[in-house]
DNA sequence: CGCGGGATTGACATAATTCAAAGACCGTGG
DNA sequence: CCACGGTCTTTGAATTATGTCAATCCCGCG
């Protein structure tokens, strides 16, 4: 569970996208000294809402989710964390949301106090964190439009295009043939993302398949014959995607 | 429309809550030099989504909203801006959302470029902005739970308690008798906040009134006999409010 | 006094949920 | 290798919350 492998920051796959993206080599070596890796198995909880948060960190590989749960069990995902995304809030003692590994997960962690100290003296870290937080806020606001106003079909189409976009931005490999994506979430997790039930998710995926908007191989692997068609179904403004 | 009144920062009502909260007197005087006030009438648009954003700034008095609109006219509010809230995103050229004054509004503005330059040399501003952005992100995530999983009745109860909480935090006056709040939004604006139609908003407000959870004087003024009862109706965890 | 923009209320339509059953997929162990 | 069990997924039928369309009401204001 607790790996002690130590990758050089310079070799890190998220070096140029994470909180450390803007750091100079000397700043990086300071981070290097306080970092440690942790691995989590798929399904494992990283932090429980309300727990004391002893570390912050970045997702290196794998996928994690941020969720909120009501007393009666209704759940809403409020964050989908891909490699390079930051977990935790400097200056806050306890976690506000549950963080769960949905795939096997490796995180690059910093104990909170040393990280905060370093942040105070290293503007490049704070700058990057501000930038990332503003991006997340924008994403949250798009997500709010989805939750508040889109139909179930539009929600599904939106989710697939969001995943396609994020996948494309992570691997600089330009898709040669038809665009394909792997859904990193179960139907239930998609439902929690979209504010739907898992049955509705399943029905709408079937409907999109029947209408030729997507095709499936297995439950997770999606092919997209026309990204424009998909974006249209998502109800986004024509160029909202920026994909391609 | 374009006021040229110039308030001293030291006399500013939002001095200790806005982006400038952490500034020392010398930093404040630098801000003082580049700031200017602008007034907007109720209903007026401050910025259109997609427009070039030539300024950033803080709400001084009044209320503004951030909204997103789909091609077919569906609208979702994604931000409710009260005094001290920040508008605009340093480092971004065009606005991502519509900003509208819902009451008469006074903003303390900074042209974007000078503000960004100042931010680069004044960590106190960037620090405070990060803190505010993280708070907004948390609020957005609570809002996502509301949009995705709460019933219409819970949404209304949540909105009223959110407004009560924010009003309470703005005026340090502890409420002596029964808690009362003024809804700063029309039924339609509430609907856009909550992802509902205005008819459903109206019906649920009537229902809460009939059940004694709230009482109304006029359309805007709400009295809350029991804040605990209201929070219960909102579906929030018992102590979610922190009010009182 | 009457106008007009909100707001309320009613009747009906419908998208999404709920409850239930059956099917597919995947790893495990015989 | 195949059978088994469990989990995830699909599909169906009935229910319900919310949306839609439309009429009326209310209240502040010229």
C-alpha cells in the first residue's frame, strides 16, 4: 500500500502539469526532499470527508473522485481527479469531501505543514496552484450547467466528450483513426457524476449507441465516429470542445 | 453610469474581506492608484460571456450574478456575487460567463494589466485571491450536490439558508429576534440558481410557507422561525450551516 | 384608477426514477 | 478448461417529481 519507490521529479510524468509545473530546478529539489509516494488500490478511500488531512498531493497515475454524500445515501461526485490534479487544500485542517481511488492510484504527497511553509517562500508553487484552482472553478461551473439544465442524453454526451477531451490532453498522441475513449467509471459512478440514476445512464448510453452517436466494445470502450455530432448531442456551443 | 467618486480604501466597507484584505498600507496605496469605481443599474449587464475583459474587480455594494446560457435559452446561474466577491480572472483574455447586476451595483475595478503586474509583485494579493478562489470552489461543489441530488423543496430551503448565512456573515449584527432575510433574487433568478422552473420555485415556497418552515411578508421578505428546521428541510448535515 | 411585471395556482404532459427481473462479463477455483 | 459466483449492466413496467402551458392574481407605481 505504501510504496517507497522514489521517482526523480525530472522524470515525473506530470512534471509539467502539476503544482510543480512552474518550479525551477532548485525549487524542485526542495519539493523533492519533502515528497513521498503513496499507492492506493482501486476502490480504496484516500481520505474521508471530515478527517484530519495530514497531506496534500498530486495524482501521478490513475483516477480518483471527489464525492459528497447526504445522510440518506444520495451521492454526488464533485470532482474527477486525473493525473496531475491536486488533492487537498492548503490552510484547511479537515477534508471537505471523500476522495476515493476508482482505479489503482499513485499519488505524490507532501505533508501539509512543510508544503505550506514551502508555498509561503516559493511563489511559483502558489502561482501554479492559483491557476489550477481557477481552472477547476471554471470546470465546476460548466458542470453546474450540466447538472442544472441538461437532459439525461445531453449529460451522457457531455461526459463522454469531457473524458475524450481530458484523455486527449494527457496523451499528446494525436488520434489517427476514429476517436476512442475508455470510460474510467462504472455506470454508477457516471450516475454520481451526472446527477442521474445508474439505470438512466444505461438507457441513455444504449440510446446513443442505437442512434449511431457512439459505439461500444465491451462496457467501457467507446468509439466516436463524429466528435462534432457528439458535441451537438451534448448541447455545448459549437466550439466548446476545442478538441481536434 | 460611470461614477467618479473615489472612496479611500481605508474607509471601504469591504476592506477586510476582498482581494485587498491582506494588503499592508503601502500595498493598499498602490492599489488605490489604479482603482476606479463603476456603477451599474439593476438589470444591467456588466460583462458578456466571450467579451474581451478589460478589467477585474470587487463587488462593493449590491449583488451580481454569473450565468451561463445554452443556445436554446436554458440558463444556469453559476455564481452569486455579494459585496467583497471578486469578478474576473487574471491571466484570461475573455469572460467565460455573463455577469449581470441584479440590484444596483458598485464595483471597485482595476484594469487587468496593471492589476496582474501588481499581483506579480504583491504576494498578499495573490495569496488572498487563492484563498477566495478555494472558497468559491468549495461553494461550487456544495452547489453541485444541490443541483444534482436535492429535491425542489430541499433546493429552496438550501437557497434560503445560504442567503441567510451569507447575509449574517456580511453584517456582524447578531439577529436579536426571529431570523429574517431579504431574497435578493426574483423567482426566475432563484430558478436559474437552483436548476428549476420559476413555477416550481413558487410552488415550493408556498409549500414551505404552508408547512410553517418560513413565513413571507411581501414576495421578498422571509422570516425563519427555526433555522434548525430550515436546515433539516435543506437536507444538509445537521451542523452544515454554522449559522448561530 | 388602471397598468404591468412579477407571482401564484391549476391541469396536463413527460422525463427521469423506482422497483424488479434478467443478462453479460470477469476472475476464481475445482 | 469449464463451471460458478459475484458484480456490473441492461431492459421493462409502473410511479412520481418536475416541467409546460395557460389563466388569474397581486401589488407597487405612474
